[in-house]
C-alpha cells in the first residue's frame, strides 16, 4: 500500500534557502531567527488585504497516463486540467481560514502552458514523473518573493479527496514563505508514529514531513503563516519566548525548541522553531498563557537535512522544562539557557 506523505522539495533560485519555519535572506547574519528577517512577498505583488491569483497551467500531464515508481502505467490524473481546481481552492482555503492571517488567494482558472521561468504568473502545474516529489518553486528578487509555482507529482493526485490534499496544502505553505517545521520529538520509526499519538503534542505540522491524521493546519502552521501575513491587530495580541540552548556548554545548533500551551490538564497548542547557529531561538506568535518548553536534537531529519549539512547538533539529550513559561501579549519572555548533554546514542532517521 502506498503511503501518501507530504514529500516535497522547495527550490529558491538565487536565494538563501534555510530550513527554518521561514525562508531567509541572510541566515548566517541573523543573530536571532525572528519573523522580521523572513523573506516575504513583494507588497507590490501581494500587498496586505489583496488577493494573490493562481492559474492552472495547461500542461499535458494532467490528462496523460503516467508511470509510477514501479514502472507501471497509471490512469491520467484528470479528464481536464480544470479537474484540479476544486482541490487547489480547498487547499488554499486552509491557509486563508484562520482569523489571525491576512491571506487571500484564489485560483482563477486554466491558463496557458506555463513554464518554469519566472513569468509573473503563479501557476499550478503537473509534472509527469510518478517517482519524484511535488514542490513549490519560489521566485525571489533580492530576497523578496515575487512569484510561486507549484508542481504536483501525479502520484499525489490519487487521493486528493483524502490524505493527498496535505501535499497541496504543504506546497501552498511554501508559497507563503514557510520552510519546514520540525516534527514533534517522538522517537519512534515512521510506522510507530502513526500508532502512538503522544498526549503531549499536537499532530505534526503540515509544514513538517511528519504525520497528520487528516489534512489540517496545526497551531504551528497557523502561527507561522500569521507571522508572515498577520491580520490587523493580531501581532499586538501575542507574545514570544526567547532564549538559548546549549549542549555541554556550547551553542546547540539548529535544534528544535517546542512550546506547548497548557490550560488545566489540556494541551491547547504546540509550536516549534529551530535555534540558529549560535543556539538562540525565539518562538513568536504565542497566545498569552503558560507554556511548557522542550528542546533536543532532531530525531527525524526528514525535510530538514539542510540543517544537518549546516552542522546541526545531533545526538543530544532532550530537556523538558516543566515549570510553565508565562507569555504576555506584546512581550518577549526570556528564559534561562536550556542545557542539553551530548552523547545520546541515536541515529537521525530520514525517510527517502
Ligand atoms: Zn516541503
């Protein structure tokens, strides 16, 4: 049985892609990974309150048979390119629904046969290889996003009524400017993650390579999107937690930090971010309340192997701070250093 996963790549030509929740212009110069440094849409192209338009490219793949990973021919994805429109609209609506976001975008119909080059048309395309990824291609001009094209793999069209919609939601999340989130720190193999949903975490973010029981945005996804395109007034109603993570006294590089909002005995929301190269982190966009913090090396590096290439700290212990950290609107709550220890015997896991 094929498992549909939000396997996807993103290309930022000429840009400085960085696997944080956002894309960056000057990642190595950024003293603290905050939303203010994230690459955003050119306001002249997609300004506040305005609607970004996509068209479906009239590329042949929509209506042609395709070859899956086993070399077997599969039925054409759709009878016509317009067949994808309801699914694309549904996927876009996940991002525009939260009241905390200023995200208005639409699919206007089927356009011409568009190509990969920057052409100032945001396109949804089909590419005919059944064994590759779906991906978003973000075009930037001096670090400012001016266009996004989504290329869908035909194997991700087979269950768009169900789980495969996650792929479209995920790719449109890249178009917003979101990079890959971490999965929550469940140190099981892929199959076991399905079986044991831990009580402490939400489902994995749609912007991670993790597991969602159904297509949805998690609080982590909503917060990331809202920080990039906030609804008027929202930023005034949220706060941040900032600090540093160390491992044996040295900065813990690119390790995920998780903030979980607790109300009574209920887990209300979880969000995560990565430390930067100096171990600093800031989790922004948090509703006021008491948060449990946790940090530790990635257990599953799928979707974030670029951070490993940059020297991410691996194989450390986890640290859970069980004294809630108070977050207040409009404020940054600074926490003492979170100390990890090296030497955990675990191999980072990566799904191909
Ligand atoms: Zn992706």
